[in-house]
């Protein structure tokens, strides 16, 4: 998948593409429905297939002090979009010049002159342009390209696929429900940083990840699967493990830490890229009466995670 971050870099041989447009935070099942419709059109027309998205997320531009909320920051979003078989990802910088474009100017300067697309696919509630004045009707009325609008879709339980709803599930300690809307387990991704190395002293060495812009899930212990890559962007090797996200009240209780203990792994992870998929919530964070009680609890967490992950693997 080719990633393009400036209109001036858009290749001439990609003009006439079929593009889906949106923020696509989460690349959840609703987003996949929009991209899937674009894929069917591109295949029928023999045209390149791509998405048009923006970084930073427009919410971060308009509300720079907003609490972390992202389901898929740029690198994670690119992983999941690439898995959908796209030819290109156009990721334009969302800054003042773009934010100030009227809806008509966005259509003319970006979609027509900049990208020369042939067909645009959007969700039913897509809004764009200064003041969010542009709607799907604005796009349809332009006439210089075709427009397909995708209706909302929902799970078998009737829950509409929504980034907001996914965040709510994660904050409530419900990664399974979040996964049902995403179409896969929720992941965080980052470079392993050196922490205080307290886990090594109690027999459970952990890898620490900075959550950065990711939404903060509920504090507690999770059964996880971890993709270990020697280099950022490299193909991961997936391993089972257990993770804790919280303040570690038994140890210090100062600051939030996301730490992962990998089963059957003996190696140095510092500086490597790690993808951590939350499979199931095991228990809330708790303060124990000393290190020995903490060690016993971690051992129990590991046993619970083994059962969860082995059962999942057997049913796969």
C-alpha cells in the first residue's frame, strides 16, 4: 500500500481512483463496509483503490487539550487499512489551510484538482469543509465525479458500528464487546521502553509501552496476544501474555503504566516494536498486602490468561 501525505506527491498514474473518505479511527466494521463498497466499485471499473484520511485527527486540531481518545493512531491505522487490500492511503495533514477550506473549495482543490478521483464512497453522515457545512448532498450535487453513500450498519445484536461506542466498551473493561464492533481485538502499538525493571525482581519481567494518543481502557489485568517485531513495520511474531494497565498501587501508585509479561519468552525487547491485542479483561487493578501477595496474584492472572487464550486458540 502506497502512503501519500501531500497532494503535491500524488502520482499521475493514480488519478481516476475510487476513494473512500473519512477519519477511519478504529477501521471498524462500519468503516470496513464503506471501504468494501469502494473496493467492489474499483474492481468493476478497473481503477486504483484508496482511502483519503487526515492526521492529526480533526478533533485534536480543534481541541488540542482533549484527553487521549484514538483507537488507531497513524501507524496502527495504516496496518489495518493495508490488511484490506488498498492500493493507496492518502493521509493529508489536517492544519489551518485545510481546516479553513469551504466545502466547495475542498471539492475543487483537493478532490478534483489534487486527486482527480473518479468515484467517491462515503458514510451516510459524512461532513466536511469549514464549519462542517458540506454533506453527502453537497458531494452529489457537484457532478465532476460519482458518489456512493453507504448506510449505517449494525451488529447482530443491533449495536451500530461506532468509534464512540468502541471507546465506551474499552473504558468499561469490555474488550470482547469492542472487538465485536471492530471486527478484531483492540490493539495498542509502540516501542518498548526501559522502565524501573521491578518485574524482573519478582520473576515476571515486563515490557512497558507508552500509550501516547490511544484511548485509555479500564485499569486492570488483561489476557493479551502480542506481536513482536524486530523493526517498526516488520512482520510480527505473535505470542501470548498478560498485561496490566494502571497505577500499580502495590508498588508505587504514581503515574499510569502499561506493562506486558510474555509467556515462554526469553529475550531483550527494549527498542522493539510491540503490538498488544486485548483479548479479555481478567480483573480490576487492586492494591495487595505486599510483594508476596502481588506475586501470587500475578501467577493466578497468568493461569487465567492461559485458560482464556488456549480456549480461544482451540475454538479458532
